[in-house]
C-alpha cells in the first residue's frame, strides 16, 4: 500500500529513461583509392603543398636561408626582407588577408581548402599512399586487419610504420628548420649536436604528424578542426558543394538497366547502390544522405561515381559539384554580391599590403623626451631639453647615418650626429637640444629629428617631438 505522506520519486537512471549514449565507437575507415580528374588536381595541389613545405627552408636568397624565423635574435627573414617584432602589424595584416581569402574561397566553393591544400589532408594522403604501397588496396588491408600475425604481415606493417615515421621525422625536422638554419641543423644530426629545444620540437612534431596522419586522420577534421564548425555560416544556396542528384539517382538499386516493378511500376534511378562513393570517402560518409559537415569536398566520390556511370553507360554527374539552387532547378549565380564584396576587400587589402611592403623603410626611429624635467639651464647659461633616440637598423647591411634637427632658428644639437649601426642592431642615442636665451627669444615649439643613411639617401626617417622653453 502506498504511503500518502511519502514524496513521489521517479527512476531517473539512463536505463529507465531510455537514454541514448552519446559515445560512438570509432569505425576504422579503410579508404579505397580512386583516380579521376578531380583526384589529379588534388594530387597536384597536395604535392605542391608538401613540396613547398619541405623545400622552402632549403631555398637560399642573398647567401642566406630565404625563409628563416630567427627567434633568439628576434629577426624574421623572408626573401631578402627582415622583419622585427616591431613589424608585427605586417603579420596581423597577412593573417587578415589569409582569413579573407578563406572566406572568399569558402563562399565560392565550400570547403575546397580542406580537400585540396589543408596540411591535415595533405599529410593524410601521403600516409595513405605509403599504406597502400606497403599493404595493398582496401580489400587487402581489411583482410590483413583480421589475419594472424605472419612474417609477411609483420614485414608489411613494419615497413609502413617505418616509412610513416621517416616522413613524420622529416616533417618535424623541416618545421624546426624554419627557426634554426636547416643546413646546420641537418649536419648536426650526424654529430649528435642538437640542443634540448631542437630535440623537443623535432620529437613533438614527429609524434604529432605520425599520430594525426597515421591514426587520427578524419577524426582531426570531425572533432578538432574549428573550421568545420563555422564554415556553414559562410555557405549560401549558391555555394559550390559536392552533392548527389537524388532526383536522378533514386530509387537506387542494383542493375544498370531501368526495370519496371510489376506491382509498383517504379523505375529504378541511376544509382546502382554499388557503395563505391562511400568506400572512397576519407571521412566515411555517404553523400547520398545529403550535405554533411564531415564532407571535406575532396570530390573522391565524384570521380568514383563518374567511373561507375561510364561503365554502365549513363551520363556523368550523378554526384557533382553543384549548388543547392541548381539542384532545385532554380537559377544559380556563382558571381553574386557577397562574393564580389569579399573579392574586392581581398584585392584591396592585398594591394595595400604589397604597396606598404614595397615602400617599407628598413629603419626605425623613436624619440623619447626626458620625463624628469621639461628643460634645464646648463652652467653655460644655455637652456637644454634632453631626448633619447632609439634607432634600429632593420636592413641586412651596416649603415652610416646622419642625424639632423629641424625647428626654430637658434636651436642646436650638443652631441655626435654621425654614427654606424650594424644590421639588426639598435642604438640608444642621448641627444641634447639647446639654445642661448641671451642671443634668441624662444617659445615652446615643434621640432623634427631626421635620420638619413649616408650610404643610401632614400633611407630616411623623420620623427616629430616638442622643445620646451621657459616662459618669458
Ligand atoms: S558511386 Fe554512384 S552509383 Fe555507386 S552508390 Fe555511389 S552514387 Fe550510387
Ligand atoms: S562525401 Fe565525397 S567530397 Fe565529401 S569527403 Fe566524402 S568523398 Fe570527399
């Protein structure tokens, strides 16, 4: 019998509530290799990305490594230009341009960056090539997974992992080679002369590459990459996406010829349900279920399906690059206001960046007034203002400079006006500006310090400051 005073309880356990577990065990994806027009383009862009990454540190420019981020000296060398932490603006600017380029290409062609040039895609594809070379095609690999450990399996698996590690090590070595001269770094492998940080970072990137491209693969795209999450806000109904033509493909079924079902009178669509589009997908999705955030627009399913269509004598394009509007039979415009807007912004920023970079003067001058006293009167009777000039030679050559002063007549500098600064060096120069109050009358006024290179007169920087005179 139930007690009327007792508070009613509800069994809230997951079992009683029929809760669904949010954890799903990872299904290992064995990707089938495919060839076709889009895969040829992908191979070219992926080889280009890898070639650029591995080759760039070996390029020489004016006798030194063309791209070197020399952190201990805080110098960033890029094809003859030297950037300093003070040039951080250029880096921010370059990142903003890269972000706009990403917006532009995403609005135009969806996740084309992911499928064609992303480092995760690039390295994974290289690792897959190695895997296929060592262990055979998808079918052989699936068989090998469940086969007992034989000498052949150990040899094939072992060589795959050795080659993966070799590529991962090369990746780590190259990464550190962007920060520490790569010829020297490579030579020091043989003398065991690496420092602690070099060992750490090469090791870190070796392990990260080995894990990401060898084991995690599509998991990085699905769960770690932020781009996959926010890209959908950049899509619109005219963005190019990889899509399955449901009207043409359904109802799917085996058999190349259209059949009439005697009872339903339904004609089969063009999809023969061969499953190849799923087997070649690096993220393991079925594009026939509609656009999914897991799709990296690699177009492997397009190439696979086109091949099937060729074999059964149907027109290509059951899976194709298209837009949502085009799929619904509506007018679709690739060139549209949003795209033009991003394009103009991108072009303007890139042009301004190039112009600013071209006109960049590799010299920095900062003037700091003495904060302790506005002015002082020397024993000679002259009224003096004290400044400190911070001068940085941001060029690649030593420079002889001359310092000049512009301002009211009667002002003069009481210190040396010629000096030499080595490349990358900075000079802190105390400067005294004075006038004789018995000779001229002076009011507080604006003055300018100009530093000009005696070796290259075009190299000049001018800085404004203030001269403070006593009240009369
Ligand atoms: S590859 Fe083409 S025909 Fe085969 S299942 Fe996919 S969509 Fe259908
Ligand atoms: S659905 Fe097609 S385009 Fe998208 S990731 Fe898979 S194979 Fe690539």
